[in-house]
C-alpha cells in the first residue's frame, strides 16, 4: 500500500459523501448479519428448515465481502491510497 506523499484535503461535500458511503456500508453489513442470525435461529428452532435456510447463510458472506471491498476502494481513492 502506498500512501499519498502530500496532505489530502477534503471539502465538506466530499466528507459528507464519504460519510454517507460509510453509513451505507454499516447498514448493508448489519442487514447481512441480521439475515445470518435469523437463518441460524430458524434452523435452531425448526431444524427441518435447515436446507432451505442454507442458501441464505451461504449468500451473505460474499455480499458482505463485496460491500466491504467497494467501500475500501472508494476510501482508498478518496485518500489517494494506492495498492502495490
């Protein structure tokens, strides 16, 4: 990872946009985690639902990774951080 060689300055609007992206990330991750928790609780109380809920469980981690990678890319771009 290469950090910028000069200070990075943000306008209020840029900070607001980055904060909104962070808020969206938190919301998305919480939603995915909620689905995982709901599916596991359903399986715990109704084991016959396990096969049906497995798809929900398996789908969430890749969605979380995608959301995190998207925000990381936007964050790095805003702060002029490059990957080696």
